[in-house]
C-alpha cells in the first residue's frame, strides 16, 4: 500500500489549516512540509513555528523535508514543533552520518533526500540507519515543475539495492507526481508519494486523492 503525502507548498498559506484539514479528511497519511531557506534552494517557505501551530489541530504524520543549509542547527526546533519524520538532503550535510544520528536521538524517524544529480552510491553506507530515502524527481525549490523521467531507473536501482540488502526502508518520491504518472513511480518501487500542485490545485481534493490511489494500484 502506498502512503500519500500532500505537499503544503501548494496550499493557500492564508488558509493553511483549512487546506490541511481537507487532505487529512481525504485520508492522506503524511503531511509533507517543505522547508526552504533561500540558500540551499532559491526559495523561502516556513519554519518550526508554523509546524507547531498546525500540530495542535492535525493528526497526520508530519514529514518535514528540510531544504536548508546546516540542518543540524534546526533539528531540535523541528522535533519540538512536532515533526514525526525529518528528511535532510545528502548535499546539505557535510557529516551525514552524524546528522542522521542527531535526528534519531530524539526518537523520531529520519530520511535522506537525493537531488536528481546525486547518485544512490552516496548513501550506500548509511542506508541501514534511515527509515526513508527521498528521490527528488524535480530539482528542489518550487512546486509545479515537470517530472524528470530519468529518475525512474534511479528509483528502480534504489529499490533493488534495498531489497538485496533485506532492508525495510521506504522510498519517497517528490516532484511532478500526478494521477497520470503515479503508476510509473510505484512500479519502479516508490511507496510514499508526495504531490503538491496536483492535490492542492485540484477542484475536488477528495476525488483527486482517490484517483491517485486507484491509479497507483493500476
Ligand atoms: C519541491 C518540493 C516539493 C513540491 C512538489 O522542491 O520539495 O515537495 O512541493 O510539488 P509538485 O507536486 O507540484 O511538483
Ligand atoms: Zn518536498
């Protein structure tokens, strides 16, 4: 079974809780929270105080995607704000193993994200320590970009590696995922599906979420 993770980047920030409740009521499991600092990526979004405000009223799994430099500096704040999973970028961590252990020390789940150009090999030696690997299927920074087709063999390569090692690691995909291409990423091995614009820009969120699930199984 897949898990759906709507990305709040495409929500209406002026009505954030209202929009988040729509995806929660539609049965989505994760809330994908895109944190951008204007340095690691050319865009700025939100910080721990927004996460903390949402936490009071939302029961979904809070999945924080940190697209920031020096993530270690902010891990504790995001944990205290109520995140259940923190995902850091391989490219932003000089001492990735240390950062992973830092996140795990708080008793929450940890993920590592790879930009499109970053090979699977770069996480081979730390994959046993993580709960999830996020394969970026666009270059991070913005919602509404086109899916990069060459990420399909990368997802397959990761899935083969995880299975061959007998590991229990989720594969998350993020960027340009729509109801009409979700089947491809799921067949390649992804089981946690991020979707921003496809969900929040749709007229009827519940039927779009249902369509994602139906097509994912096709
Ligand atoms: C991009 C973000 C994504 C983004 C996805 O940097 O990490 O989570 O919101 O948006 P869509 O689904 O519109 O590509
Ligand atoms: Zn994201």
